C-alpha cells in the first residue's frame, strides 16, 4: 500500500513512484518532439492548427480518465510537454466549468504529482483554479504554492495569487473560464460552458 500523498492528503494515495520516474525520463523527448513539429511552422494558420490539435490531445486525455482509462507514462510526458505551449494551456481553465470538470481536475492532480521542475507549474495552476471555483481553498492554496515554487513568474499563478490575497476581486475567477473558452474557440475547439457563465 502506498503512503498518503503529503501534497494532496485528501486526494487518495500517491501514485507509484516508478510512474513519476518514467514520466521524467520520457519528458525531454516529448518536449523535443512538440517543439520540433512547431519549428517547421511557416504560417499563422498552421500554428493555430497545431494549437487546436494539441488542445484536443489534452481534452481526449480528460475523456479517457472519465472512461476509467489509465494513462501511461509516455502519454503523461506528452501532456506535460503540450501544457508548456501557452496557446494551449490558456484554454484549459475552461475545463473547470465544463462537463468533465471532475476528470479534468483529476488529470491536473496526476500531472502535478508526476511532473518536476518548471513543468509542474502548469497543471498545478489548473488544479488551483479548479479548486478555487469549487471553494476548496486548502487544495487551491496548496497547488498555488506548488505552482509558484516551480515557476515564480508564471503569469496565471500570479493572477490567482492576487485573487487569493484580495488584490483582485473574486469575480475575476469566472471571467478566466470565459476567456479560456473563447481562446479555445479561436483555435477551432469548443469547450462547452454552462449557459449562465456565457
């Protein structure tokens, strides 16, 4: 039996440490592949197409979790690489208010556990945002600390920190999801939102 995860004690048991090791080993090649493909882009429309396909990759992973499918290390490494693309990660807060919000949060939790270094900040920010919207301030604060620790300059993490500290109003939070859904639409992907949030 694995020990409780000290970062997310209420989220169940920690994953197999071997999984985190395999993700770390696969991440450099996953990053190289993502940026190798994008280095060949010549036109803006091409870049938007890559953004849309990479966003769909993440959404398919969320759907896979919803179906009970376990994601192998290579897939998790590729997801970590894709989240490093700002045009992709900026769309994903919309999942916090979408149909599979619970499964999306489960994916951000898993990626926060298995990724290391600055790459850990992206899923931790998404986890923080989802937890904030649910009113789970303990998990939100924990994941925000992880995000800022991994990347102190992360723009969205700093924005959420400003909301947490009262520098920005709480009404900022729903607006993030609406802007994220609009960004997804710009790359040809629809992330459905509740009618009352539009």
